[in-house]
C-alpha cells in the first residue's frame, strides 16, 4: 500500500495560495472522483536549477551546424561514469563512431545507465504505457517534469502564446482512457498555478454533465491531451477558451488540428515528446522545431551513420537533463529529415504514432492506449495488433506460444469476448524502417461509444 | 642476449625448501632471516655488497602503514625471489644486481596483500606470475617469447589486476542491485507530477 504524502511533502515550497488552489479544484462540487495525488517535489535548490535551465533555454534558441560545444565534455564524462557506455568503450572525440543504442538496451539493463556515484535518494520512476512497445520504467529526478514545463513554455512562446502561470489552472490534461490517474496538482515553477488531470470517461465523474461544468470552471490557460481525448473534448462541446491546445503522444491529423483551432480559437501545438528525453520538438502545422538546447539530434541511416541535412532516417538523440538516464545516440524509432532555417533545427516529415481506435466485438471503441496498458504485464518487447477491415484481429509478437492464452484473455477483456483473433510470430517484414508499429487498424471511422 | 627458460624457474619455485616459507625473523622472533638472504643473493649475483642500512626493509614493516600480516608475506615473497635469483642463470650477473636489489626492496606493490607466499610455491599460475614479475623487473623475458607475448601473459596472470577487476565487478553488481532495489521501491511510491503525456 502506497504511503500517502501530505501536500507539504508533495510541494516543499507550498504557499497558502497553492494550498487554496488545490483545495478549490479538488473539492469543487462537479469535480471528478480524483484517484491520485502528487506534487512537483521541487525544493528551493531544485527550483534554482529549473530557473537556471530556463535561462539556458532562453539564451540558446539557435543551434549552429555540427556538434554542439558541450557534447565532447558530457559524452567523455558518461563514457567514464556510466556502466553501460563504459563497457562499450569508445572515445568522445570520435562521437560519430560511437554505437547507437535503442529502447531494448534501456529495457534490458536500466541500472547500467545510472552514473557511478549518483545518489539514489531523489530517484523517481515513471512507468510508460508502452504505446510504442514494452512498458519502460524510466528513472528521473523531481526537476525533470518542471523542466518539461520550461520547454513547453518556450515552445508556446515561439507560437505566440505566453504561459503565464497564475492563480487558477495553468494546465489541464485531458485523457480519454479506460483507466487513468487523475489528480489536482500545481507548479511552483509556474508561481503556484494549478495543474489538473482528468479522464473524460463518464464513470470517472459523479454525473456525466459534470465534465463540462468542471472543465469550464477550471478555465485553463492551456489544455494538453492526445488526439483521441481532443476528439472527445470536441464532442462534449465544452465552451473552453484556452490560449493554446497542446497535443502529445499521438500524431495529430491536419483535419483534427483545423477543427480544434476553429472550435477553440487558439493555436494547436503538436509536441513530439518521449519519456526518455521529454519534449523534443513542436509544430504549429509545419515542420517540428527542436526545442531543447541540451539535446543533440542526429538523423541516422540503418547502420547508425549520420545522414546529411534533408535526408530521411531515424531520429537519434544525445544529451538531455535526466541524469538517471544520460543518452548517447539513442535511436528513438521515429523517422524524419533534419532541415535548418535561420540557425534553428527542424524535423521534416516526422512520422509520429498514428492514433488508433479499435472497434470491439460489442460495438465499443477502444483506444490503443488501453490495449497497451492491458498488455503491460506480459512485458512484450514488441508486438503488433492489427484490426482488419472485416473487424478481425491479428496479433503478432516474438514468442506467441509463451503468451497465447494470457493474450486471448487480456484482449477479450478489452475488445469483447466475441472477437475473432489469430496470433502469429512477429516477422522481419513487420519492422518498418527498423521500428515495429504496434497498433494498426483498417476499420474506417469506427463508430460506437468509447465506454 | 640470453633469456632464462621459464619452466626451469617455475620448477625451481615448486621445489623451494619449506624453510623459505617460515615466519620471517622480526623483533627477536621468527626463523627466516630475509636480510641475510638478500645480502647473500646480491653477493651471489656479483653485485656490490648491500650496506647494513639498506637491509632495513627486510627486518619488519616498511612503514607504520604496512600491516604486520602484509609485511610477513612481503618478506616471504622476498625470500622466494632470492631463491629464484640463486639459480645458476643469475650467478655472476652484476649487470642485473641493481635491478634485483630494487625489486627485492620495493618492487612488490599491493601483491603481498593479495598473494600468499605458499600459493606462489604451490599454485602453478602463481609460480609463473612470480617468476615473470621477477624477469620483468630485471628487464628480461622468458626464453622464446617476444616482449609483447611476455607482457600479455603477465597481464593475464597479474593477481593485482585480477583483484581490481573482481572488485570492480563486485562493485558493479552491488550498484546494479541497489539501483534495481531503489527502482522497485520508488516505483511503488508517489512520484512527482508529470505535466504531459509522452
């Protein structure tokens, strides 16, 4: 049983104003049944480091071609102190010959990425849902999420939006999932502004109509979510007037973007983010501009060699600010080409994860994230769930014989007991450009209730 | 330049008289007189006679920091090296005497804290290591080997390096264990708020 913390422990710099905000949004009569509580855990020292990072982000918007000046020193340090890299060997001077690493390396030996001597007392663990493969427990320290806000603020500013952080709710994260953690939190970095995370599933609320009432009451500066949740938000017809919408996690189609922009009268920012390094790039409709100044981005060919600007390949990253996970040439599994304009870096033609909603045998729609969560306990390194146009399912994974009965039970629970399901071994041709796309559906515009 | 045959040296070590493994003479106790052995060995090699003051390292701990048990092993290993240097190959070799004297006096490093003298007699790899260490100190190598081969072979036998590797491996295992344990514990605890979905 998880020991509950007090708000003073969740927010080491808790102010009376933030305490009031937490109470107001937790206890509103139309509030959902929140199922979690958490804070930013930011100490005075931590806040200083977040502010210093903010200054660094403001200063370094442009990035000249070639290796950034910090890379040799950082990589040299990691080659010495990080067990995984030390064992592999190589020299920082020969950066481009260092072998690229992948998600499978992080899965196999997460401990080997923690530098020698790094204290573990402020370690936190974030379990990914595994929308791109096996769930991954990513270690981080409390400043990492607040630094995410720094980068988000910077990306919003580039889109002409100022995230002020003010009394009230600065950020509202909406989800549309079978299960999600929901809570009221806040941010010391945003001067004590509130942060609310809700799930639009009606049974998470006392009355379905409370959703519109509560979201209107929150009146957030910015709403974040994935395209599936945004579609639900549109259907709810909540009269929100945020300064911006921030879409993450899944690829945003041009059609949905247009609809969101015209409904909410604000820019829609598509953020390319991953748990391993948090936000990497953002787009307001065109190419994705790379945001963090402390991440070196390369485009690699299938042998791990860097490709010149304009050539399409796999996005690989080095750097970041999570010192429990220093990354050297980490292959993200996503593909794009690098282009530069005015000293700024952009990812062109970035292929994100397309939102997939399956149609269950009982006529319900089931978002892929719910499938990813349900399959989590099987810890599959890769899998593909493909719904054919006739509604039947094909599941592929590396060792189907080990999981066949558990798989059927889990999938029937999510997709209905009458699904037609076949299970096969994952083949080499399922790797598209080296990446296995886990969710696919040929069912056009599935209709039906989500819950 | 001629080099000694390694098997002759290792066989010589294996046949070392048990007296060389006795307790070194030290503050009135012990029977193994290492200072006398060193004196006689350097004389056997044709080097200049060792001054009485130069024999101090063979009479007890090198300094206060040296543990008595380590000093005892160092002195026993010194005696074994003297036994090797009394092989006919080293007779009347004043050219080798200064390096031999230096090795006997200060060439042991961490080895006495790791290697027991009795193992340097009883265990084939440790016999070979001691013989090779001595040859290296004298700028020699086993007959029939190139310098690189000799270096490689000693590297593979080096007890100090082996312990360092094992210690590093033990520390890495301990670290992996504590990180995994912390991960398991922290995954079950409340974490800091995530402001977005990845």
